[in-house]
C-alpha cells in the first residue's frame, strides 16, 4: 500500500512538473555512471567552441540547448546537445559539493553504493536545490534496491528541474518494474517530449506499446 501511494505521488508529480513548460521553448539506469542525466567526473568541461559565458546568462544558454535537443534531426546531434545539458546539470555552484559528487560517482563506479549514498546525503544537505544531487542519490538508492526512496528523490529532482529526462526515464523504469505499465509509458513519453531522439526511451516505449496501447496502436 505504501509503495503504491508513493508511486502514485511520484507519477502525479511527473504530470504536474511536465505541464508548465513548453518543449518548444525548452535515472537511473542500473549500471552507473554513464546513464541519462549524469556525466562522468572527468567530463564536465564545456564545449570549447562555446562563446564566453560572460556574454550569455547560464539559464538562457540552457533554454537554447533544450530547444536544440528537441529540434535535433539526428540521434548523434541530439546526444551531443544532451551531453552539454548534462554538463550544466553537473554544476552545483559549490566546489565542496562538486568534489563530494565526484567522489560519490567514483564510489558508484566501484560498486561502493553505501559510501555513495553517504556522500550524496552530504551533497543534498549542502545544495538542496541542486536537481542532479537528488537524481544521483535516486540512482544510488535504486542500485541498493530501495525503489521507494529512489522515487521520492526522483520527485525532488523533478521539482527542481522539470525537464530532467534522465529522472523521468528512471521513474518509468521503476513503475514498469512494479507492473504499472501505463504510468511507466506516460513517464517515458514525457521524456521523449523533451528529448525525442532518446534511443533508450524510444526502445522502452516500443516494448510497451502492445501492452499499453493495444495491438492496433
């Protein structure tokens, strides 16, 4: 019953967070750290051809990147834009939090999941408005088998970044594991509204079409 209520709450949050923004303006996978919505610790540098950041506000730059992500004509182009978005998500604005995040990602890479969660607890305490901190802890909790707390953290990530297609994918994965294919499909389709070339999500949608939409869909 508790699991069902939390799943419903997380799903409702997904619907609410997806509504206010327009894509036009624009989790956790089981094997870290190269999953949607995250970046490797050594891969946080911006594209060297990007103009001087002092000339453009970071928020505006991110909006343009989401527009490019939505409009990308090929999967290769979309993946390149997604990497730039994820690099921006990887910045907390705090050197301490960034260092702890790097250590947590390394711990996940080495299957030291309990250590990763301890480090991410500290990151969330230091930077509670950092969506990627919640998303990364959701990943670690998922790897530890705690899908309930993982969904709660996904919800917190989506509150802070409603366009977080990685968190949406993670929610869809958990909902599917729990047998709620319809809700999982909705989460996956929300992710595709933002990132239409998201190959892993497209495959998930294709695998659920018969169960959710019927054989004539």
